[in-house]
C-alpha cells in the first residue's frame, strides 16, 4: 500500500517532468498559397498572461526562417502575437490561465528556391518537405532547459485526402494521430516530414523497416537501382557494426532544381543525417552522377555511427577521425558489399584519396588550423578526409599484420562504438590512442602527433602493409598496388579467412 501511495504521489511529478504538446497539421487544397496550418495546444506549468515559444529563425545555415511562418491566430479572443526573429521567438499574449492554443501557417517564402537552399520549408500544391524544427513551435519553458529536454508530442494529420502520401522519420502513413516521446533537439527537431507526390519503397533489415521516399522524375537515377544501392549499402553497414539499426529508418531523395537542357552541367547535392533517417537533396539534370549518389550513401550513412554514435568531443579538431575514418569505411564497405572489386577499390583509393591529398596545397598544415579554416577554404575542408583516410588505411594494415590477421581496425571501431554508446561518453584523441595501443601493443602517440596533429606526410611503405599490397614510392605521389591474386588479398584485407573470424557475432 505504501508503495502504491508513493507511486500515486510520484505520477503527477513524472507527468510534469515530461511536458506534453498537441499539434494538428491541416491539409489545404492549395498548399502553395495557404501553407500547412499547424494548431498547437499546450498547458503551461503555471497560470500566465503570456508565453514564449521557440521557432528557429536559422536552421542548419538557412537564415530568416520566420519569414516562412505566417497567419498567427489565437484559439479565441484575447490573443495577440509578437514575433522576434533575432531571438527565434514568438511571444503569445493570451487570456490568463494555463491553456494556450493558437495556430500558424508554414509556407515557402519564395515561389522557387535556388539549388543550394536545402533547408527551407518546401510547401507546394504537389508536395511538402519540412524539417521538424521548421514545423513545430515549442514553448521556451521546454527549450530553455539546461540539459536536453524530453517531451511527448501528439501530431494529428487533419483533412488529408485518402491516398495522400504522408511520411516522416517516425511514422509512415500515420492514420490520424501519431505520438512522439523522446528528446527535443536531437530527435524531435532532427526529423523530416514529407507528403504529396512522394513514392515510398520499403525493405527490412532484421525485421526493421527501411523506407526510401523519392519524388520527382530523375533523369539519371533509376529508382530500382537507387533502392538496390541503398539496400546493399545499409546492409553492409549494419552487418559491419553488428547493429540492427533504429526501429524505423528512412532515406529521402528529393530534387531541388530540375533542368532538362544542358544549361548547367554541374550537380549540387547535399546529404544530411536525421534522427532515424537521412535526407539527400540534389539538382536534377541530364548530367547527374550515379557514382556520386552511391558515394553519398556510403559516406553519409556511415555518419550514423562515426560522428553520430561515436561523437567527437572537439568537432573540427576530430574531423581527421569523424570525416577521415568515415571516408575510409565508405571505401572499405563498398569493397565488402561487392559494390566495387579490389582493383576498383585500389584505383579509387589512389585517385580520390592519396593523389588528392598530395595535390592539396595545405596538406602539411597542422590539425589545429583545420578548425579555423574548415568552413573558409575548400583545401582545408578536404584535408581531414584524406589525411584521416590514409591514416586509417595504415592503421588497419598495422593491426592486421601485428595480430597475424586475427584482428583489424574493424574490431577497434566496434569496440570504440561500444565505449562511446553510454551517455556522456565521447570520442577524444586520447581515448582513441589508448584503444589503439591495446591492438598494436605499442604507443603510437608520437607518430600520431607527427602525422595527424603536425601534418607531416605519413609515408606508406610496403613493409607497413599486409602481404599483397605494394607501394610505388618512386614517384612524388605514392601509388598503391596489388601483388598476386586480388581475390586472396581481398579476403585477407577484409578478414574473410575462416581463421580470422574470431569476432563474436551479435
Ligand atoms: Zn562526412
């Protein structure tokens, strides 16, 4: 009985600890002009005359987003509103009390967006594509919490015609109402909501659904090929990490600007990871590159783990790892999944990693300068990718050799992930070097300091690599080569020999 009483006392406290928000999103036949109407109702912790709501004016580099929010309307008389873009704030004056209910509309702030405007809300009669952060206002008594808040939100989709496609990172075709429970910034706001002329495809990985949501008529991408490339990549990645993945996962592929002629031969593509998903947006023209799309799948989705689950404590200073090792595993997993042969792998690694590193004017710059220049200089931006990938290749070979092919960098990566999964655990250079020492039985701090932090070239020599790899070091740019049968080397490099299969499968 005592326990019951205690529970009865605790329950209201728990309910108060996790705020609840109710949203209704309304369909309109002319979404271009009317926008998506969102009605929000919330109960404030105590009776008030006004309440501050957060609506980000800038999201992922996209400025002035409050221009996309219009039509603020209270649920009854006595409501007034003041929008303060610099503070990402909507001040809602309302009748004294704890119940606050109002609505607003989310619209495009231009008839068409440019090809590099990736993160503005897209709302047209044909479709919508809106980030959670640009769809849902949240009261500041939640957003201003010192640690990341959790919340419960119900979202009701009202008036959408039968057969209208509705899909988001939490639910597919939500019939009526969906409920979200989780974290605000990294989950609720890191979500994407689409609807309209999207086409949904689905496959499963260990009974967990994976969706491909595509719209537009792509001139160079065949949808069946896109789906199979996605399935191949994602399967190889989850197999690699021994990770069944989230309860549901969606890859969104949307065109930004479509050109049917040869007025512009370039391609502007961006991929960004979401909570339980990944979005790709690209210009669509006859010159789109199929290889680029496959590379994006392999590099960007690898960030769900490297950079996502293994989170760098020092952002740009850790890019040699979060970008360099992501890139290395983008290449290695393409070899593992059968996407490329070993000969192709060697050709690509030489051309896209080693040669580009040696052609980089900033290649011997120290790591700390990457922090200041990453967003300013294309050469600095690319430096950690290639420097890190070459280091990863060297380290992988060293672990394979010194363990007599019983372990590889793959095992180190999985162990690192396990170490970084608990809350508060992050990637640091020190954690990495300590772990590497247990694999190499040698401290590589000096080498790391010299080649990664100070920026001296890391020499690739045949003696450092596993049997079957050779390096032509006679040229100014070292070139990786294969000696002997590629199939044997592939097995050795990927650890496919039965003797090397000592890693426990989950
Ligand atoms: Zn990346």
